């Protein structure tokens, strides 16, 4: 039995209530853990606009699972995705050693970063006259090329 590292991304119907979405995310996580997998990271991206409509839906809830598991688990996991009507798309990939190193670095950097304070959140404030008035250098006309 070979153990590999995988990344599985699912898109859940965003029309569901938040507690229903959380129940489905937890259900998949528990399925992985109960069938011989070990969770490394669960990344909830939240509701995002889809590139194109899927089943008349323009928005989906994204969840990304990173885990180690035996190869037999992937077929069972994808069967779970197909049987659940609330999962509108999924993709599971096996990570190579370079991807694993990169993700490990990213997780360690994320763990070292301090939590952002409430004051520092949001975009910088720009004065209205800075946006509306063009700069003098931009306003000059350039001669036409003959």
C-alpha cells in the first residue's frame, strides 16, 4: 500500500446555508481521516465567482484539502464527491516532491506571520483630488509622430 500526498479541491453549491456548507466540508474531512488519510491542511477559500455558470450557478464555495493517503482512498473519495449533489466540481491531484516542498514552505511562513491588527486591515485611503486630478506631466500633449 503506497502512501502519497494529495490536494483535492471541491466547489460546493454556494446557495446552501453556511452551516450546511460547513457540515459538508467536515464530512469530507472526516471521510479522509476515517479511511486511512491524514489531513495536512484544510483551506477554506469561501464563496467565489465562477469563471462560467455551472448548473445555473454563478457562485461556488471553494475548499482545498491537502492530505496524505493510500492510493485506494482517492477512488472512494471521488465516488463520495460524485454521489453528493451539492458538490458541483472537484479535482484531486497527486503532489510531486517539488509541490510538497513549496507547500511546506508556505505553511511554515504562514505560521510565522503575526496576526494582522484591526487597524491595519483594508486598503489605503486615497484623497479624492489625487484620483480626479491628472498630474501636470500627464496633461501635456505630446507631438504627433510624422
